[in-house]
C-alpha cells in the first residue's frame, strides 16, 4: 500500500536560514507528489507538485523540491526562510486508481526571529 | 480562477444530531472527495465519488456517513448521528481527471458537543 513518511514532526530554524523538510514515499509506480502548507485553522495551500520530467520542481513562495527515485524521497527546500513561513507542511502522494491523496503526518515549522 | 467552495465554514452541533456539509466542486470536474483532519493530526481520506457513485471509501467512512451529489453542482457529506470524535476539519476536493491535481476547498470545521 502507498504511504508517506515525514520523519520530522517539528523543525525550528532561524529567519534567513535554509530549510529542508523531508518526505519519503512508498509507491510501486511513478508517483505523483505534492507539498502543501497549512497555517493554523486554515485550509491547504499547494506549494508545488511533481508529475514527471525535471526532478527539481519550483513552487510558490520561493520553495523547491527534488524528486529522487533512488531514495524514494521528495524533500522540500527553501534557501532563506521568512518568519511568515511558520506553518505546518504536508507531503502527499496520489494513491491508486481513484486518485485519492495519501498525506504524511506533517512537519510543523517554527521560525525564530 | 475557479475554486471549490464549502459551507458552512464552521458548524457546531450536539452529539447524536445529523449534519450535512456542503461543497460546490469546480464545474467541469468529474471526481469528488472528502477528507478529514482531526485537530493536530494529518489529513485523512474518507471517500471518493465518480459517475454518481462511491468509487472508494476508507475504514473511517462507516454507515454513519453518506455522500450525495443531489444536483449538477453540489456534493454533500452527511453524518447521521454525530459523535464527539467526529469533531474535525472536513475538506472537499475535486479533480478533472486529465491530471492528478485535486483542488481543495477551504474546509468546514465541525465541532460536536
């Protein structure tokens, strides 16, 4: 069965520092992968997606992610974090013929001033 | 830009009462979904709906839950007799079927007292 693992429950970085959030997936075929961001009490905002092609994907708000098939990973990166990036980040993979999404458990990002 | 809408944004109900959560998917989309997010937890798949029938449901989606597309625009989730543990954010999503990107609504926060 498809699954998504986000190993880091909480991450704290200083404003201006670089960021990498990890995501590992388990899926037999070519995965369709997503990163979403959620502020407290709010909905899900799509940051970026990977369907095929170039393995380095650019998203909104200065985020990028790299698909590495050999490592079954789709890690999210940002070179310089802003205080407004503090939120919860979810990785997701499309699972099965009904195109349902399987979400990871999320990583809560805290940004220090 | 077309978007998925959900009403109400917040619903408070007493345990044992029936609730109906409403969604208006994007008009030319063919696949419809409900997801649930208990506070502080990950987003979980509930059910997918295609061609006027349920195409997949999770183990969470028991006999207390039902979905319906009563007309050409609305997609509803009914909980017949709410329990305290049904308190969560419920997200509706739709997909046009040409790729795998679902479009999420802003969510309905359900509070069961």
